[in-house]
């Protein structure tokens, strides 16, 4: 199985990452009966602390060959095999569900961010790059 997609996004300085509530809402949707998506979450735990996470989304309607895979590892625990272990677990779970195409997004908040290198080292390709640019306008004085 080989990843077929990737997306790079530039997050401007000071802009917060997606809120935890968004992840909680998705988690609830994944386990709701009759939903349009199935999937699972896994955590990598070292010394009682969560150091990495896997989210696997399996569409239940439409293209049932597809799986969406997200892997995140705390910066202090990168380059120790945590991400590789999560990626391997995710691809195995997807394969057991009959999925043959995987898609992942790579968030690149700055040049040289580790996500793209990790994906490329594991044989994934970057097929779609999305660039976001923000134009910050100067404040005007009201008077």
C-alpha cells in the first residue's frame, strides 16, 4: 500500500492549531452508529505520557477503497520509531478493512518541517500541494 496524496499548509505565526474540540467531535462521529465514516484512534504512550497519535478514517459511503491516515508525534519523541510504529499500525488496520488507497495530510507550518521528510522516507508521494497565504492589512485609526 502506498500513500497517494499529501497536502502542505502554511500556518501563519500566532495562528492556533485546530481546537481539541474539533478532534473530540470527529471522535464522536467516528463511533456514532450509521455514520458516514468509521475509523479508530490510537495513542503511543511512553512512561505514562501520550507521545504520539494515530487517527484512521474509513469512509463508509462512496469510495470504500480509501482510508485517511493522520500521524502526529510530539517533537521531543521524533526520530525514535514512534511515528513509524503508528504509521505501520494504521496501514495494517486499513488493509484489514480492505482499503487499498491511503491519503494523509502533511502540515508544514514552516519550511523544513519534519512531516514531509517522514512521509517521503516511508515511500509516500506528494501529489497535491496546497499553499495558503494571508495578507495582513494594517490597522486603520478611527477618529
